[in-house]
């Protein structure tokens, strides 16, 4: 699949200077504008970056109109050479917006300032505001997906694959409802996390390539272009959108249908949900009572303002806490824009300025942080082995009751509730503080059933470390499958 992508709209040196200036003012800015700002994202979805995309749209549109004979070639050439970020800076657009109170008309005024009198009349033929705005937003979100979010998520996934393979045979307790359930492996936990990230990443990649633009005018009916031009608007759109690498939304009102964006953000939220799940599990694995995994701490890091002994999973808690909660809240904001009055109203305008910037910023930070955590984290195999025996064999109850129920059924006995029988023995073990394995071997029915079990069955029932099912095979198969998916995604990101 060939995808046309653009580099960051703000050159690296300028981006570095801008970011440094923001950091100098961090004490005066809200945290999401400084403390939690991902610098590379500025180059794609910041107001200045979107401004740059809009100028590119105007240049390309002029070029296409010229090729159809709908704009003098010398005018199109002038627009192509003069409408750049350097000549038409974002600050100049803001200056005009302050005066006339319209952002896109401010852009047109700023553009006209650098053009000859003849070219001034051809800046914006047949367009309306959201032809520029939505098309620029779609380009920005597409490029962010392929240039930043996709590669960063793949990097995170690759770190998880490394950890999964290193620990594919590392036995640990599996938990449900925060309680010991049955054995699994640390490697299997890592691929469980991968299973929550890779499918939405694939869908996100697809939704990024399916974002739409529009050039259909005031209420989406192409009336202006039909009046001005001899060329069919559909023919203009075909060449124009192919050139910028988008598909046109068809049919439209004044703006692109919101569902293209909510689908995109839905997949992005699901990726972040998988990252948050990883971080949340890890912070629980690090708690004092568990201590099976942990973030690697810098020697200078302070864990608490008073508890000198503390080692807080700060990256995990930031990721699964503030970042994830804000991501989810921003997605909910995007859903409001599914509703509009007639062809368009302004309720979505300021809303979009928020979540179309914030969601990419939060998501990229989460993926980048997740990759760092996965790279530096500690897996404590000895502690996992220690915790495995904490319940004195109670975790053998699950395989035992399953085997016992089937054995009773095959013996053609009257129905016997094996689950209840094993549950009562479990309760006795808990109440008396005894060893569950000792109690079940004293039970006549269970002893008879186990005597009829195969060596493999008996070993899996009585030895938790052997009750792993397909854990190891799952790790081998799924990590290889993920690598192939990452390779195919890498061809477009």
C-alpha cells in the first residue's frame, strides 16, 4: 500500500527553538502546553503546522486549476512560489484575524499581501473555510499517524516482544479479580498486552489512510466551482486529492463528516487503552505485597516527600492515570461533533482545536513512555516463584475440579458436583491454614480419580508450574505474528 506522507511542517531547528521557548515559559502555561508536551507533535498538529498545511493546499490547488486551464499559469506559479510559511507567517494571519475576526479570511488577507494585484484575485477560488481547515486537519492527522504514532507504537511493541521472549518460560501466578487464579508465564502476560495494542494499531493505520478532505464549497454543493469553471468539479477533485494523498469526502455539507475523525480517534484511544493497561498492571506488580516487576529507578530519584524507602512507579501511574483519563475525555469531546446544525455551525470549531491537538500529543507521549518502561523494567523471577506458593496449593483447585468433573461424568455416576466438593476442601484449607494438596490427597474420591489420571494429567493438577497449557507456544507464535505485522505496517509508516 503506497501512502503519500509529508515531513513535519516545522523544520527541526525552528521546532527546537520553539520548544525551548515554551519550556522557558512553562511556569506560566497549563501543564498540557509545557510539562506534558511532546515536541515532535508540534510539527504536525500545532496551529502553525496546520497553517503550513493550508498554504500547501492553496499551492497545490492553484497548480491543479492551472493544469485544467482554470487559472493562468503565471498566477499559479506565483502562488506556488510565494505562499510559504516564510512569506506568509502564522503571526501575520493572527494579526488579520484580530482585525476581521475570521481565521481563514485572515489567511487570505495575509496571502494577498505577498502577491501581485493580478494574483490576489486567485487565492481562494471556489473554496469555503472548512475546505481548507478539514483538509489540513486530515493531512496533519494522517502524517502524524505514519510519521510519529505508528513508529513509536511499533517501537513499544518490539520492546514487549523482547521481554516476552526473554520470559516465555518464566512461571508466574495469573490473577483474576486481583486474586491468585492459575499459573501463566510472564512472557504470556507480555503478549496479552500486545494483543490489546497491535489490532487497534492495524486499524488505526487503515483509518489514517482513509481520512477525507473536501473542496466542495459553501454548503458542499460545488455551486461556486460549477459557476466559475468549465471543468467538472469531480475532475478537479480527482487530480487535486490524488496529488495531496487524500480521498474526497462525498457528499458533504460545509465540512467533512465527523465519523471519519471519530473512527480515527477511536482506534487511537484503543491503542492508548492497551498502553494504559500495561502501565496499570505494572504499577500493581510493583506494590509491596507483590513485587514481581518494577520500573527501573534512577539512583537520584526520590520516591516520596517523606518516605525515603519508597520507590514509586511514576511513569506507569502518569501513563495509566492522567494521560489515559485525559485521552478518554478528549475522545468523548470528539463525539459531540457528530452532531451539527444543518450544513454546519460553529460549535465544533473551538472543540476541534482542543482534541485534534491534545489527543495526538497525549497518545504519542504514552507510546514513547511505554517503550521506555518496557525497555528498563525489572522482572523478578525469584519473587514470582515465591508468590506462586503463597496459597499453599489452592491454585490447584481449578484443574482439579475440571478433571474430577469429567472423570465423574465418564464413570457414568449420578451427577456429582465436583466444583462444590473441591470448594469445600478449599474452604477447609483456608480456615485451618492447611496445605490444599495434602487435604485433597486424603479425600477418597479424589485419590481414586487421580489414580486413574495419566502421569501428565496428575502432574498438571498437582504441580502448578506444569499447568501452563499453551503459554510458551502462544508466546512463540504471537511474537512472530506481531513482527510480521510490524514489518507490513513499516512499509507505510
